[in-house]
C-alpha cells in the first residue's frame, strides 16, 4: 500500500495552501465579522481549476483524481471553512452531476462556466419539512408543453443568491414517493425563481444559506437532468461523493485549529513556563493530531476507492464523514480550551473554527443518518465473504466516472 502523494497531488496541495495563506488568511476575521461572501477569492480559485476538479478537461475541468480534490478542500478549509463548502457544492453537487447524468447540450452549456469559476453551483434538496427524509419533499414540477412549472420552497441552499445554476429536486409524480422525484437545472433568471431570505447561522457566516421560493417557476424541458423519477437516486448517489468532500472540510478545519493551538502553546506563558510545557496541554495536542490523522486516513481511503472505480463508496464515505464530523468538534473544543479566554474571543481564529465545525455532523446527512448507512451495509454484508470495505474496493463501477 502506497500512502505517498504524486507530484501532481503535492503541487495542488501546495498551490492551494499558498493561495489561502497569502490571499485569504489576512482578511478572514474581518470578513467573518462582516459576513462578506468570498466572491472574488472563489472566482480566482475557479480560474485556477478548483471549481471543476471532477470534470474532464474536455468540458473545461481539470479532470483531477479524488485524492487531489480532497487535498484541495482540506487546504481551503484549513483557513476558511465557508469557502470550502462553496467549492464542495459547486464541484461535487453541481458540476459533477451535469457531467455524470447530463446530456451533451447541458454539458456544453453549463460545464465550462462552472468548471472555470464563472458561476457557482447550488444543490436544492432540503425543504422546511424534509431534511433527512428526502423523499418527503413537497416541491412539485408539472409539465406544460416544452416547460415544467416548479412550485415549492427549498431551504438551506448553500451558495443561494450567489450561484448561477441551481440543481433543484421536485416531484413530477407526488404519488410515487421516492420514485416520483425529478432533477432540474434552474437558472436564477428563470421566471418564478426568487431568493426569499437568508439563514442567520451560528457559523460559516460568510457562506450563503438561502431559502428559495418557486412560484410557477418556468424551467425548459431540456433542463431536466436525467429521466423523470430518477431524481432521488441521482441526489443520493451525489451525496456519496459529496460526503467525502465534507469529511475533507472537517479535516481541514481541525488541522487549522491544531496549528493555531500548537503555535499558541509555544508562546503563551503561565507559572513561569510556556503552556506547551504542561503535560495537560501536550496531551490535548497529541490527541488532536492523532484524531486528525485517523480522519484523514478514512477520507483518503474513500477518495482512493472512488479513484479505483469502486461501485459503491457510500459506506466508506459515511465512515469518513461520521468520524471526521465528530472528530473536528472534539478538536476545536480542545483548541478553544488551549487558547483560554482568547479562544472565546472573536480576536482568535479558533473561536470561528469552533462555530464553523458544528455543522459538519449535520449537513449532507447527519451523524445519525451516517450510522444508519454504515450499519445497514455491515448487517447486509454479515455472512458474506470479505469485509464491506474489501468488497466495495474490488467491484468495478464502470460508466463514465
Ligand atoms: C449550513 C447548512 C448548509 C446546508 N446546505 C444545504 C444545501 O446546499 N442543500 C440542501 O439540500 N440542504 C442543505 N442543508 C440541509 C441539511 O442537509 C439538512 O439540515 C440535514 O440533512 C438534516 O436535515 P434537518 O435539518 O431537516 O434535520 P431532521 O431531518 O429534522 O433531523 C433532526 C434530528 O433527527 C435525527 N433523525 C432524523 N431521522 C432519523 C432517523 N431515521 N434515525 C435517527 N435519527 C434521525 C437527525 O439525525 C437529527 O438529529 C444545509 C444545512 C445547513 C445547516
């Protein structure tokens, strides 16, 4: 087993690290306070090829492997978790589905603009009454000639109000339950599309989370993504790889918190010593590093499986997302503890990281839902030869991904 990064992977990691330290770190605290969306910074990262990493060069993407993709997200989140979620959604929940499930006209129209950072993407599944229970969405889509009319409310839309393209899920056959959901590519200029309001959040204050109101929103029939009724299957397949990205975001936040804590422990003095000389603080730092490495291993394993063409990375992605999402909350708790009162102040970065980390065990499937996916898989697998991960790794996915 080879854990080393290739030259290309190292180059991507170092390029993003340099960009984030030079261009984002100096303004991050002020932007968080003012809740300023990082529009220009995201566009620059898009121009550098980081908005379409999972899309081939033919469509303007960089055709990178998944390990490179998670390295990019980790480096972005190490400095700015809100930018990481904007990129994660654009890459894996907007550009990738168009490549994977879209027709050629849709790919030609939207992929180059997404992949080059001209526009951001958004993924709209959640509704006020339907989060974990995605089949309970109530938005409807009714065919009228060459268009569909979409009606309903979408909530917690990341990049809402900023995105140039929204992947919206609505029911074309409300009586068919999970099989009645269809996916649509919606531009914000389509009649009947409106951003109703923005969420006032605990963390990720510079990320936009919008509620969308769809009132007879006219979507050309050619903007349906996939077949009628295939929407929920598409959404759940996308979330499998999306979760690997969110787990990488968690590792990035935790790494940033560890670096800030180690630096502070070497500088802050108490009782005639630096606090890093106290065993209690050393133990916290050691546990933080150990947990981050463990999470990074799960993330890279899931990413590696995807690169090997594994048919089913869902349970591996869920293990990475579950562990990393809970790990980052333990790590930022300790980071604030090591910083003492400064950690409770908005003058420190770890205060922001503490708030930003909290959502990781909630979005793209809560920790409880990840446990359901993992348990369901291991119970199904019990009695069969080989461990679940072994079987996932050796089956070939085929298709275009
Ligand atoms: C900052 C942010 C950004 C987001 N971005 C997006 C986005 O871009 N697009 C999008 O579509 N959505 C987005 N979401 C929504 C997010 O995916 C949902 O919040 C999440 O799926 C959980 O749904 P819920 O909030 O309705 O919680 P619920 O589903 O109401 O769950 C509430 C509690 O019940 C538990 N629970 C529910 N069902 C079960 C079960 N079967 N077994 C055990 N426990 C259960 C949950 O784990 C949780 O603890 C975002 C959310 C946030 C906070």
